[in-house]
């Protein structure tokens, strides 16, 4: 076997897959205070104040808004933490996680 055959086989085996990304989508409801939604977007999703205002207002007006995209496990963890934090205060805030 030639050197180039070995090189080809190695490069095939070490090829890395691009990780699939998932959208975290903020869903509107009639009860969660706007200020609390903004706090969650800043605290859990690390949006700055201007971004958090736009995302919250877009969800409020249109029903839903993409917050950000992450690898699946990160998206699910952030959405769950945010939903749980809202639930602890009695707010029905919801996020969905969807393939990009
Ligand atoms: N609609 C809510 C209200 O009027 C505020 C809100 C905005 C709630 C966005 C959820 O994803 C949301 N208090």
C-alpha cells in the first residue's frame, strides 16, 4: 500500500461531523410579565438589554420569536432552566426547541 493510500484512509476516518443546531423559540402567553421575560433572556440566554427587548416584543406581537441556536443538549438545558425558573414564580412561560 502506498503512502497516499494510508493518508486517504486516515483523513476519511478522522473527518468530524458538523454538530446539528437547534433553535430555542420563545412563545407568547397572556400572563408572564414582560420584565420577567427580559430578565430570563438576559440571564439564561445572555442577550443584552436591546436584544432581549426586541425578542420579547416580537414574541409578544407575533406569538413566537427565535432566541438563539445551540447544539441540542445546550438548547434543551437552557429552555428547561428558563421554563422551570418561570414556573417557580407561577408564570406559564414556554420555550420550544426545534431543529434549525
Ligand atoms: N404577553 C405578555 C404580557 O402581555 C408578555 C410576554 C411577552 C409573555 C413575550 C411571553 O414570550 C413572551 N404580559
